[in-house]
């Protein structure tokens, strides 16, 4: 009986982690979509609206539980994204939409850099270590 209860608790806790992971994945995909819309924005007002929405999504992402070994680095990356959005927002407010668009390119670089933290190890890394 104890084993059955233990297995049930284990499975239940794993489903909670999987749910949170899928929620983070969903939020990140939405961030990517909003980022693309901001990059394609035709007016300062439209871009500012997308930047505001992107800020909200980044702050939501910071609330998720990341893997313990990369948690601090993940939050650091999200903070860098927020800094970039803030700077781009200032440029938009100053009427420099193209300058803001250039600044937003840094977000894509940050995405590539910090997503590497969450990639599963390759077959060779598993076999020989990193």
C-alpha cells in the first residue's frame, strides 16, 4: 500500500512539473510572437503596445521554476531582456522607432544564448561527458 501511495505522489508531482514546463513553453512562444510583432510594428504607438505586452510576459516567465542548476542564469537572461525592452521603449518614446528596432535585435541574441542552458545534452556529451 505504501508503494502505491508513493508512486501516486511521485506521478502527481511529476505532472505538476510537466504542467509548469508546458506553461513556460507556452509563455515563451507567446513572447516570440509578440517580439516579431514589435519588430514589424509600423508606428511608435503599435511598437510601444507590443513592448508593454512583452514586458508583462517576461515578468510572468520569471515566476516559473527553472532547473535549479540554471535558475540564476535564466533569471539573469530575462533581466537582460527587460533592460533591452526598457531601452527600446525609451527610444520609441523619443520617436526613434528604427533605433528601437535595432536594439530589439539584442533580444534575439539573448534568446539564443540563454536557450542553450536548457538544451538537453547530446548523445556524445552523455557518452563522454562535457
